[in-house]
């Protein structure tokens, strides 16, 4: 309880001198891997709708399953739970400090979110992240095609060499 109050005080203090100017933030979050896919979509849409109601969406990455670099443990009412994978998603948005604080408190209270991080960023950096993601997806598709072609060429070469 005291830890939560200290964390909330630090969050509140960090917004005192910002003023009313909107800033760009990026909320990255891990959703519970045991959620059904429909519930994952609902959880993501709930966060997305909250953010779009409090500010302007800049960029986003829909949830996808990832292996975690380390195990995340969380104490729940039913006992301790360990997570080795999770659905990862992120949303970049522009808003003012009081609305940002409310977004963080809702994310903290959502039990479907096992961990989140919220950072200060820029619109350009957020849009660049989307471009890099698209590029990596195209590159992985191309790599698979190249591997298939090389495998076919190798099979043909081996057949000719054996004759």
C-alpha cells in the first residue's frame, strides 16, 4: 500500500511543472498470455478507446504473442503467477498531463495487463517504429521466399550431381 502511494506521489510530482502543453507518450504493455484471443482484442480495444478519449492516437502496434526475456512474477489473490510469454502491444498518443495520469492509473488497475511501461517520445519516433515493424515483416517474408528458392535449387543440384 505504501509503495503504491509513493509511486502515485512520484507520478503526480512529475506532472506539476509540465503545464497544459500536450506531450507525446508511448504506452507499451503485456497482456496475460492465458487470455482467449477475443479477450486480448477486447483488452487492447479498451486501452485504445481510453487513450483516444483522453488524447490523440499517433501510432500503434496491435497485440502479438512474444517470448519474454525473463520470467515476470505477479502476486494475485489466488497465489503467485509466473509469465514466460505475453501478448505485447503499444500505443503512442498525445495528451496533457492530467489525462496522461488518468491513463496510467487505469492501466495499473487493469488486471489483464501484467506489466506496462509509459515513456515520453515524439511523433516522429512513434511513426518510425511503425515503419520499422512493417519493414521487418516484409524482410521476414522475403527471407522465407529466398530460403524456399534456395532449397529448391539445392534439391535440383543434388539430383543432377547424383546422376
